[in-house]
C-alpha cells in the first residue's frame, strides 16, 4: 500500500518531499502522495517529525 498522510498531523515541513526517491510527494498546504508513483519504500515515514505519514 502507498504512503498515507494524516492531514491533521502534517504541518507542511517538506521533509518527506525532499526524502522521497521517486518524487511521489507534493506539498501544498500539506503533503499528498501520488499513489501511482509511490513505491512503498517508507523513507517518508522515517523523516516525518509529526508521525503524519504511515504505510497501511
């Protein structure tokens, strides 16, 4: 399953955008994951300071 962002926890820091090796994350008000590109690697989960991203 691709990464999922909890919009209530995301503060838009951008760490996940910088960390994603395939460019699957965009940042507007908060992060959003393109499920067609995400490879489920989990690198975004590890760098999120708010634990707003999970792999389900």
